[in-house]
C-alpha cells in the first residue's frame, strides 16, 4: 500500500533548507526509497511550508528513515525551522490519476471496443493529432480521430495491451502493444486474414480535463512487413 508522509514546518531560511534537501538526494542516490517529493508554500504565510513525500509502502519509508544521511539531514533541517516540524503519516486508500485514466479509456473503450461516442467526452473539439502513419504531420478535430478509429477497426479486429504509463505535468505517455487480425482493406492492401502485432508510444496533452493534442509513434514498418506490403 502506498504510504505518504507530510511534513509541516515554518522557516525563514527555506533556501538553506532547499540546499540540504538537494545534498540529501545526492548522497542517498541508489539507496533511498522515496519515489516522489513535493514542497508547497502557504500563500497566506510565506514562512509556512508543507512537504509531501511518497513511498511504495510504510516499510520502504522506514528503510528510508534509517539511512544515516536521512537522520543527519533531518537534524540540520530542524535547526533551520522556527519550531519543531509536525509529521503526518498516511496510508493511501484512494488515488485517482485522472489524466492517465482518461488515456486508458481511449485505448480500452474507444479503440478497443469501438465506443466512438466516448470521443466527445475525452477529446477537445479542436484536438490536434500528430501521426507518423499519415502524410500530413498534423490533423485537427475530434471528427478526424473518429474516422481514423473507424478505419482501423474496419481493417483489423484488434486490441491494445497497455504496457506502461507515465504522467508528467499535463502530458500522459502510454507504451502499448497492438495485436490484430487483418480483415479489411488497409492502405490499399486487401484483407489477408493474417495475425499482426506492433508496438508504439502515444503522448496525450491534456487541458481542462480534455485531450488537446496527441503524438503517435509506432512500428508501422513492422506491420506492413507482416502484411507482405514491403520486403523484409
């Protein structure tokens, strides 16, 4: 179970504290168990800071606390605080990564199951699509995406296996494996009935909860080879 530690403190020497945290991160490289750290400053009190540190589990957090560098850095940070920091330990019981969930919904519901009506709830009307499989670098509009999905589903009976997802800022990258059976015309190639597979990465950029832009990189050459459209 994911574990989060919240450290609440007041200090007028945050720059010094920040340097200590950088030194700790360097000294514990390869041994620390923290996976994510964030520091926020109170807009109503410039001396009030809250640090949120995420660990895979409580046990991992304890291993991190037992590092000698962690104890030493903690003592130095306390000396920079106006008062003793307050710690809150939390077991995460719910975590919603909304942009990642929306990206998964496209692959599973729209592309995989053919729910084209769901596109309007996922993509902005002016969605910009960058696809290496197209002659034009950029196409615009959720209607274009709807036609693309319909064309792929006409040419193949397929599904996506989502191998991993990474989210940073307003972007979500999904690494996927596609498998399909060629049952309809594709890029001028008549149906062959062949089983095909390819891998790719799609990056979606979100704004206001909707997908505004997408970049598609996939092994189209591998797919064409499997259809005997190009020589090995």
